[in-house]
């Protein structure tokens, strides 16, 4: 498999690039390609687009200093599209790009450059330049290498160059030795920077070492402090045993006893104060109670009558308001049956419907349940309503998520009020099988049998929540002796699977109890709405009449009072003046007595208030005393508890001491022997007093505190020591690693430099050999001298044969000879440089026909021997004399107004034949 399957240019097209509106697409062959055309036809534009399209800089093309200069005047952007071959085992990501990689470049008027890397099928793969650089690196395409792409300006510059340093740099850049040299220089710089870093680290390392040694000395000085701490612990142990041996427990007991005595004394004083206040309160309480009873008895009658009248009036108004609300609901249900279930129910169902259309519910909730059922017999409406109760206005949901959403909707319509019940149970498309647990009676249906329910979800919910398949509906009431519900339910054999029943009046009957119903009308299932409205209106009129009668009665009472006053006035003119006078005197006497009673009542009321204020004052004075007394009680109880605790503990210790004394007398002689040979690890013989040990402990604590102040906190000292040690160790390890790295780097660089020198010498020799070989084909003699130390390259060429003339510099040659020599130099560089394709712009400039023919044969010969590479030559010549074969493709560019053509395989068009 040939390597030409990857990296070569398959085609290129230009749009609004430089001064050309459209060039291409040009399909290049895999070996030799000639781009032929007059000046201004776009040859150099093709090469420039190839360089820029593959990531080259504007300055590299020698056609401009900025990318925006490549956009055609008057256009907003320029486009370049390049197709690179991507076949064979060396293909780049063939599973992504396929057998070709399309590089699309867009250059804006502002000089911005964007890339799009596409597969062969035209699918966008990436828009990052890093991906393009990876592709170029994989194919070894060197855009800025003059040997790979030699522009016309670079060729002229090279031909007219008089400096040997320029030729040397050309050679270094063509062979990529310059890049190796730059890498080598960068590594040397990095090594020097690393050496500077090592020196700085070594200076820092000395300071860290001194700091680490200082911290180490401070840690060592802590040893004496540890001894003092050990001594302090020993003294504390001795102090503990000395206190146990001494009288520590009795002293505690005595202190607690003193507290008990003090608390008892304080309690006694507060108790005496409280008793005096209690006596005073007891003296005032009978008189206060008498005054209070008298005041209450005089105002009770008036208050009772007034409260009774107000209560009756309020009850009547509340009843009327309830009837009014129910009447409004029934009138609204004339057009909308849903309004029977509440004023907000239609709006709530509309909100549920809207949420379901938006897909917020997993399954749409069902309700109100009473709206979803129909009665087979409307005489049983009241019984069904009493049976279902709050389930009439309840809703059912399939899952808890739908339940939460429905609760949120209800909160918007039932703010602060009672919301309908929500029952969560899984929805099924068929009704539960109740054949085993349902009640079946020959005369009376169950609630389930008396209802028409279209939705299985509603039926299942009522079965699960109320058990309607087990409840009987008895059409007759309790007053029918022949079908008594209590006899039916409480007999010896009640109906199987029936646990309760309802009569048509709504009475509820169990097997052991019976409940009557006060409700006489249906709220939800009534069939005759107009009859319900008529009854409510009648009841409303009755209530209003009752209220009118109540108002009239009140007015009559007031009228009676006024009539009595007028009667007294008329009686004054009556003949029975004496009797009237007597009555009047009696009336005056009654008024006088009434005034006296009123004054007496006010006096009693005043005295009652005074006594009440006195009691309140005394109670307020007694309150803090009561609190203090309660607190004293708690203190006394607490002190008694402590006293008892220590008395019990003292008794235990006394008993223990007596037992130990008895045991001590028995083992005194044995202890005397054991003291010399064995020391008890838990308890030692303490000869010093507790006071002596306490004084020594205080002195030792003061000494420890002083030394700690001088040395600092122990934990902080140890932490600083460990931190200093860690810093020193880390920096020391880094310095060692850097030194080893520098040693390895120096060795590697020595080896690399040696290889670099050998490679440079090898490439120089090969370049000389190929250069001599190329010149000999024209009969020229040449010499190439490399001065690597001075970085110069001198080329001498003798056009003659033999020793007729001495070798001379290329600048002394004619234009054609210099161009031929340049071609030989470039071809020799081709032989030692690797690249998938090579491009030359006007390689034959300044050549005469002979040199052009020889140069052309040389390039074709090299191209024939390197069929795995692609060659692109740009020339203004017609190339009509080229041999015809399948390895040569000629792309002919005509004037901008005539377009362009591409003739593969060396074919020529008719115009050329006519010109010949």
C-alpha cells in the first residue's frame, strides 16, 4: 500500500479570495500536477489559499500582512475548501472522517478565521484549530516549510539572496533542523531556570534547616516540663489518698447541715409572713362574698332577660342566614347541578380540567363523587345522602403526586374554609368483585344496587371507603310495624354480610343500636329543585314572620310601658282622685324605696369594689411571698435530701472504718512484713498532710505555668516543630529531585545534541550529493560548503564543462542559470525532506528554454521515482510539450473573464493545437 493514500490534496476551491470571485473546484492528481495560466489568472492565489487554508500565517504567504487582506474588495468574507485524502492504514480517525477530510476556512472582513472540519460525507466533525493541527502533524504537512510550499516571492528572494546565512537558514528550515535547534535551545533555557530554582531552594533550605533545629531544641527542652507534670500527677494521687484518709466526708456533711439550718430559718420567717397575710385575707373574704352576692343578685335578673332575648334573636338570624345561603345554592343549581356541591365547585372542576389538558396529572382526578352517581329510586335520596355523608363532595386520585397537585388547586378556592376530602387509591377499569361479601336481601336493595355508577373508579372508591355493598336501604320507616328496621337488624338472624341499614327518612340502624335523623331534605340528590326552592322560601318566610312577631312583641312591651304612663295621666283627671292620689302616693313611695335601694346597691357595689381592690392588693403582695416560700420549700427539701444522703453515706463509711479497723488489728503484723517487700500500685502510704501536699502542688503548678509561658504551649511547640521538619524535608526532597532531573536532562541533551550533530552532518552530505547529481544532468559543476559553526552555506556553480573556468558564486550566473541552480538545490532538499506533497510557484522564472526543459525533466524524473508523493507546479508556461501519461494532470487557468479548466493525464485542448 502506497503512502500517497494519506495527506495529499484531492481538491481545492476558492470564493471571494484575493481578487477572484470563484476559482475551482480543482481536482488534483495523486502524483504530478501543473497549474498553468497567465499572470493574474489565479495561480499564486491557489497556492496562497492552500497555505492559509491549512493554518499558515498571512506573512508566510508573502502576499499580505493580515488575513483580512485576502478578502475580495467589496465582499464580507472569503471561503476556502480543501479536501485531503484519508485512506489506508495511516488514515486519521477513519471511523469519524472516512476516506477524505474536508477543511473549510472562512475569513471575515475583520480578519477573523474560523475552521470547519468535515467528513467525506460532509458532516461536521470539529470546529477547533487544535484538531486541524493534529491532522497536519499526523500527515507531516509542513505549511511554513519553504521546501514543501515554495512561493513565488520566496523563490525570487532565494534567487536574489546574496547572504550565505539565508541559504543556511533555508536548509535548516527545510530539513526541520531549525525546529530541533529551537527545541534544544528551549530545553537549555529550561535547564538554566531549573538550576536557578535549585540554587534558590538551597538558600531557602539552609534557613529551613536552622528553623527546624531551633524547633527541635525547644521540643527537647520540654522534657524537664514532662518531669514536672509527672511529679504533679504523683502529688495529686497522694493528695487524693490523703483526703480519703482525712476528714473530707464529715466536713462536707457539716457544710450541708449548716445550709439546711439556714434554709429552715429563712423558711420559718417567710411562713410567718404568709400566715399573717392569710389571716388578713380570711377576715376580708366573708364581707367581700356578702357584698358580691348582693351585687350579683340585683343584676342577675336584668342580665338573664337581656341575654335570653339576645340569644333568641341571634339564633333566629343565624338560622335565616343559613336558609338564605342554601336558597342561593339551590337557585344557582337550576342551570348548573354542580352548584349544589358548593359555589366554588364549577370553578374547581374547570381548574382540574385545565391542569389535565396541560399534562400535569398522571391520571385526572374524579369528583365530586355525589355528582358521579344516579339514583334508581329517588325516594331513597335522603337515605343515600346520610349513608355517604362527606363522600358526596369528595374527590379520588390515583397517586399521591396527583393528590398534592389537587390540594394545591383546592387551596386557591377554599381559603380558610373546609375543603373537600381527597381519597387516594389506584384507579382500575373494572368494578371490584363483591359477590362474596355483598348483602343480598329479597325485599331491600343494598346501596350499591340502588345506584347507577358509570365510572368504575367511583364505584370502587365507595366500596372501599363506605362498603356500600354491605348496607341495606329500607324503604319503610320505623313507624311501619310490618317492616321494622330494628327488628330486621336486631333479630336472631340479621341479613348475611349486612352490618347496618338506612331507612328512607335517613335513620341509621345497627344490630344493637338505632339513630334517628333530624335532616328532612336532600342537599345534593333532590330531583325536584323547584320544590326544594319553594320549601326553603316557605321556611324563610316563616322565620321572617317569627322575627316580625318577635319585634312586634318587643314593641308591645315598650307600648305597654308608654300606655301605663298615659294611663296614669288620664287617671289624674278621673273622678276617683282620692284613689289615684293614694296610688300616686304609693307610686312615689315605691320610687323612693327604689331610689333608696339603688343608692344602697351603689353603696354596696362601691364597698364591694373597695374590698375587691383590697383583696387584689393583698393578693399581689402575697404573690412574691408565695413564690419565695415555694422556692424556700424546694431549698429545704433539697437540703434535707442532701443531709439524708450524707448521713447515710457517713454511716456507711463509719461501718466500713470499723470493719477496716477490725481487719487492721488482725493483719497489722502481716502488713509490717509486706511493706518492705511489696508496694501496692493502687494505694500508697501517705505520711504527709493534705495541707502540705496542697501547698507543694500549688508551687509546682506555678512553676509549670511560668515555664510554659516562657516556652509557649506544648501542643503549639510540637506542631511548629513538625511543620518545620515537614517543610525542610519537602524542600530537601524537591532539591534532590531537581538535581537528579538536571543530571538526567544533561545526559539526555548530550545524547540529543550528538544525534542532532550527526543528523545535520548526514543531511548536509546527502544534500551535497543530490545537488551534484542534479547539476551534472545539465553538465554543470558545483560545490556546496556548510559552515555549521558560523551557520553559513556557500554554493558555487560552473556552467562549463571541465576545468575551462573556475567555480563562481550563484550571484554571478545568468537568470536562467541561477533559476536552474535553485531548482537543483530545491530538488536536493526534496530528496532529504519528508512531506506528503510539494508545491512550487513559477519554478522556471528567468530560465531559458534549455534550462527549463532540463529542469522539467529532472522534476518529472524525481516525481516518477517518488510516486507516493504529490507534486504541484505553478507556471505561466503552456506545458504543451509534456509527455502524455496517467501520472500528470494539467490544470489550466484562463483569464478571469474566461474561467478555468482542468485537463487530466496530459491532454491538451483545441486552442493549444491551433496555436501550435
